[in-house]
């Protein structure tokens, strides 16, 4: 069948059909689709339940989810329901939505003591299923312990372990740390901080933005030097 015929048969746009046909593997398409959020997603359970109860009027379903807090348009609801008008009929009961990359990253980057019990449980289950994610979490938390506890003496061992691991992006990060090893180790060991300098730089940038195109360099100099 031609791409146009496939699109008519499945109720899909030709661009979508072309993307699926040209994909080299299923993972190439599925991996992107799983993380793509849709404005209708929080209301899929209600839509599927009502559809299976025999309510096929998209306008009515749109009004119902509006009362539940939906802020999108009716066209998005129509497009979502279109797949069940082209021969599938029954809408499946949606399973739990997998966590997004942003959520998992937040769980890993948060101190275990500050992580909610629910999120800690989800991360624990993910780590059990994925050995690479488990090792990544261990590396990240060890590095965080170095930063917060000023344990720069552990940096060499951390870099060596990260370079030996199969996590390529992490190994690249470790190699870049080795290029400026002394500075990084001192930053993780000494109590000194560039915070005061950064604060003054931010204040200077704020003054420049306020005065850009409105005042001269002399006035900027006075504001910088005379401000308390």
C-alpha cells in the first residue's frame, strides 16, 4: 500500500506514516513518543472510561474534562479520540504513566533524606530494573557527598571509578575534571568561595541593563562606586 493509503486506513497524517515507515527500528519511534507529554494525558482515564460506556461525542467529553481542570481546546480531544473511531472501538484502560527524564533526574539529584517516600520508592524500583541507572545514582551521590562535605581527597578515586564504568557521558565528564584536577580538588576541599565576586558581577550586570541606552558610562561608574 502507498503511504497515503496507509494514512487513510489508519486515520494517520501522511507525515506520521512517513516517519514510521522510514524508522530503522521500533525503538527509534517509541523512545521519543514515550516521553512526549500531551495536554490530554492527565484526563485519559476519564476519556477511556466514558468512551467505553458508549459516550462517543467529543464535544460532550471535552466539556466533561473541562470541569476536571482541562485547559486545552476541543480539537486536541477530537484528535486523541480519532484513533478509536477508525476500527479499534474499545479504548484500553490506561496503565501507570512512566516517569519522565526530568522526574528521574530530580530524584537522583535530590539528597536521599530530602526525597519523598513515594519518589524514593519509585527510584528504588527503577534502580532494581536498570543496573546502569543504579550505578549512575551511586556515582552522582558520591560526587554530591564530596561537594557538600569538602572531601576533595576522594576525587581521584571517583574519577578513576567513573572512567572505568561503561557510562560514556559520565566517563567524559570525569576526564574533563582530570584536565583541571588541582583546581577541582581545591574547590571540593577549601572553604573559599567565589560567591561574593559573583554577587558583585550580577549587581553590575543589573545596573548595566537598567541604564543601557539611557545613561552614560560616567553615571554607571558613580552608581557602581557609590552604591552601598
